[in-house]
C-alpha cells in the first residue's frame, strides 16, 4: 500500500496519470496509466460493439377494411419476406369515412394476417385503435421453421 502523495509523484515521474480503478475497494485501488490513451481505447471498443449490434428495421404494411383477398395475399407475402429478413412489421388498417363504425372488420383482417404469418412472426402488439386506424405489430420468430427442400 502506497500513500496518495507517493503514487502521484510516481505517476508524474513517468509522465502518466493516476487513475482510480476500484473506488469501493478497501483501500481504493489506483493504476498509473495514460488516461487519454485509455479513453481512446474505450471509445474504440464501444464503436466496435455498436458495429456488431444488429439493427432491427420497422416495415409498415397498410391495408383498408375493403382490401380484396388477392391484394391482402400479396401484402402478406411481402410481410413474410420482411419477417424472414429479420425486420419488424407493422400492419395498419386505415379507415375512411363511415368505415370506422365497423372496427370488427379490421380486427378480423388483422387476426387473419397473424394466423397466416404465425410460423415466421409473433404478435408483439395486439390489434388496437390509434386515431382513424387500427394497427398490429409482428416481430420475427425466435426459431423460424424453414421449409425443407426436396
């Protein structure tokens, strides 16, 4: 164990800094090192960690209560592709005029979408109203079942 004054003098003699590493230890633990270089290395480590992080993108698919079956099927295929790529998909059913008096139509449409995409996605946010639209959020499944090739 070295006194604070001796440690500071030793650090100055080497042209370094005295950095407290474990302030809660008894006695507190300090190191003699170049603080600027240490900060730089920490920044680089954080940058590398951010690069390695996977960014999840949000895709939105818009429908209407009167969307035809074939058109809905096309949009569901597109959403399936998004989910397989690892993106979240937000389904929004927009109401116009008096359509808003029948939210059960949109609820059935969204439930059908969730059933069709059940093997590649999971419902994160259940269907609910937001202004003049109803939305539902799907996230990619943790273990998607891939179709086996023959």
